[in-house]
């Protein structure tokens, strides 16, 4: 049994606040779902179990998807118990509800009996407090410790009714050799990221690539493009890159792992990706680009050559960068996106899928704005990006 699951079984009945701290792929959120589903199956009348994350889109692409996969694997899913409009599901008289913490009506709405906050370090303290005040029973939270002085760590230290477990990828017996090798790559690649994602301990990330960014709510851009980074075990990420005055705005549209190209095209339709706006994509998947083009989208590969990554990063850094407050995965990535200690001209190749997508999309926006004024296109040595 994953130690996170055993910890929940042993401690949720005894403590008000139960925290699962750990590195990447340690099985924290999966264990929470296993625990809550088994609890609902065993006991009628628990009441309402709320599962939330900073935004609903991020929740739907991760923990909510895992919830329904678990139900299907266990043979528990019944269509009549699933309210797709309200994002709820009933088990044995108990109601599971899923929502984003950016929805004031949900945060300040009715009470609940159990609360599970996924990736609590994305949340504001004020929102957490509102949810906690409306929770009559237990609170469960999981997180990667990406900030050494985060308010939630202080909350844990100050509360006598709180308990915490720390786990790593070594506690998850279901990881394949490729995933383990990728995590352990961080040990040589970067000590800060290894401490957070490998050892599950807080650390301060030094040498951030983008230290000039700010956050604010989405604004309708003057001009836009999309950036697309393909993945499968890694998430596939589609970012809308917009020009807002003198700034470049990155807005997360799709961020989900285990997507086939037909899955991606379906999500692009559901997300209303504009077919008239150019998509700048990772050129490593020409067959995927062709499939997306045949589906009616404008798409082209981003040129890659020695030094192109740093060149593109410097272009992004040449203008103010905005990460929309709704883009929870981009906000998480940008805090960990840093220059390599071993190769100062290259960023660490870890937790960078959204950063790559944003950079690809920025090729179109920044090029269209500055190519005439700042790039001598007659000089064949220049590589406009």
C-alpha cells in the first residue's frame, strides 16, 4: 500500500487537517482519491465531499480525471449518478463535488463535510480560510513544497490538530523505469529542483529564467497566437500568447498528459481554439502537426537551431511578461524554470512544458511586433524567430 493511503486511514479520523507533502509522482492525490472513494462506499451518510483546486480546468485535467478512472477501474461508475452539468457524483448517498477555488459562489457557498484541496500551494490563504470555515469535518491537502516560506507551511506548524507525511517517488511502487530515471535526472541537473521534486522538501529556486513576470486576470489581447508543446507522459500544453499593450500575456488553454492527437484535437474544439489564429508548435512531431492541419487549424513548426532556445528566451525577456491568474500550471512552472548550473546558457529540462509552449507562441507575437523595426531581414545571418 502507498504510505500516503495508509497515513490517511490512520490519521483522518484523529486530526482536523491532514497534509500530504511530497515530491513529484509520490502518489499523493491518487491516494486521497482512493481513500475518499473507499470511505464513501463503506459509509452511507457522510454527506458532501468537496474536491477542489485553484481552477476548475486544472482540476478537470488532473484529479477529476483520475477520480473517474478509479471508478471505472473498480466497476463503480454509473451514468445516472453523474451530473455532468454540476460536476458532481453520488456514491452510496454521499455527494462528491468538484470546483475551482476561483469560483466565489462555490467557495462561499454551502457547507461540506470533507474537503480535499489538491495542490494547496496554488491557493490564497483567504480562499483556504473561507473553505475551512465551511467544512464541518476533516480537511485534506496535498502539495509539492515549491515555496520555502509558504503560508500553508506556517499553518501546519501552528496548528496542534494538524499532521503531515512526507513522501517521494520511491514510495510509489507503480512507477516505470523511464519515469524514475527522469526524476533522478534532477539529482545531477539541479539541486534545488531535486530537493523539491525528488526529496519532497522545500527549497528556494535560484537563477530563475523569467524573474520579470507579473500576474493578473486575463485581458483580451490586441493580437494573439498559440504555442503548442507536444507530450504524452509529459503534459501536452497549448498556450494563448497575446499582445496586451507593450506586454506579452500567456494564458493556459490546455494542459493535460496522456493525450493522443485525436484527444488533443477534440480538446481544441471544446476549448474553442480559433482556427484563424496561427499555432506555433514543437517541430519534433511533424505527423502531429499534419493531423492538426488537416483538422482545419493553422499551424507551423518553430525553427530550432543551436542557441535558438536562449535566443527565444531573451526575446521573451525583452518585453514585460504576464501570466494570467487563471493559468495555474504556468504559474507553478515559471517558479521552477531556471538556468542550469552546469550549462548557464541552457534552462534545466524539467517541468518546462508550459514554458516551451509559451515561448513557441511568443515567436509569432514578438516577431510580428518588432521584425520590421529591430531585425534586419536583408541580413542572411539573422535568424528571425
